[in-house]
């Protein structure tokens, strides 16, 4: 996992201490009695939570030192509001707050979320084409039709149209039963996400790249783009039975490569 090590200016991340659940609990009890030193130890003893959160943002064009400081703010908020009576690990409670604080910072920082002019222009070209297409044919063009008209890939079409959507906060309420609100975070959060699952995703990507080109292409079309076997068969000028056979063989090879 060294590949995902977070580098910070002036911080030796290898030397950061990690407090056990029992140590955290003892410090919280001291903090409740008014000990500022206990609170400082709680903050410094849980900084690695922020490093774990920063891995989610390693591909963003933003200074990780700045994000680390924002993450500290989220950690302090978590420590200030943590309730021992719920028998919950601090890490379980703190991670959503740390990630939420960082995402709010990125959302409010226009330069980090600014869409390139080229993508915006592409999006407006597509919208103009869709409007004319509906007037002519009475229905909206598919992504394939749009991509063929402009010479784009389907991904470029999807990416351009997505760039026009407003970002949604993970703390946006999506449902309320009259009592406690349910937030977008509650629906997105994978409570079973751990290092093993992340490693499996890496193995999946590597295995996919080792497949034959046609196998890889069919899997991507089926499970990423969402096409049916018949649509893929027409595009590749082969039978649906052949697509089905290639798909099954590709999945079998993926399982072998991931062992």
C-alpha cells in the first residue's frame, strides 16, 4: 500500500502515533473533566484518520497540505461532539466529518472544481444538437448518435453533460420522516469498505487490463456503459450468442487473474 502513501510538508507520517480504542476512551473521560492536554493528545493520536481520508482526494489538483489542515478541523469537530455513551469507535464517527469538511472546502473553492472551458463548450454544442434533433425526429438522440455526429467518444459525451450538473453536498437531506433526516451520505456510505475491498478493486483493474481487447471492450460496454448484448452484437457485427460467449469467457478469465 506504499503506493498510496500521503506526503505532507514537514510531517513525517510514518511517526504519527495511533491511539487504541481504550486509550481514546480514557482521554475522552479526562477531556470531559476539562483537560485541554487530553484533547490535544486525542487530536494528535488520531491524525492518521486524516491521512486515510486524503487518499480519496489524491487525484484532485489541490495542495494536500491545505486539505490536511481542513481535515484537522473536521477531526476537532468530531472530538468535540463525540458521545462515549453510544459505544462507537471514534474513527467510525470522525471519518464522515473529516471527509465532509474536505468536500465542503473543495466545493467552496471554485478553482478546485472549475470545469475546463473546452468541456463546457462541448456540453453546449451537444445541447444545441439535442434540441435540433428533437425538433426533427421527435425524440432525444442517444449518446451513440451524439458521439458519432461530433466524433466524440461516449465517455466524452457523458462527461461533458455531467459538467453542467450542480455539485450536491453529501450532507444534502434526501428524505425526512418527520423526525431525523436521511442524508445523501447515508445512501452513499459503504459500511463494509475496508483495505481488503480497496485492494480487490485494484486487482480488478489490473485483471481487466490483461484481458484480450475484445473481451475487455465487451465487459466495459456491458457493465460500464450499460449496453445489452444485442446492442454490442450489432456494433461489432457479430451474433448475440458470440457476445454472450465472449462475455462469459472474459468473466472466467477475470476470476483466474484475480486469484
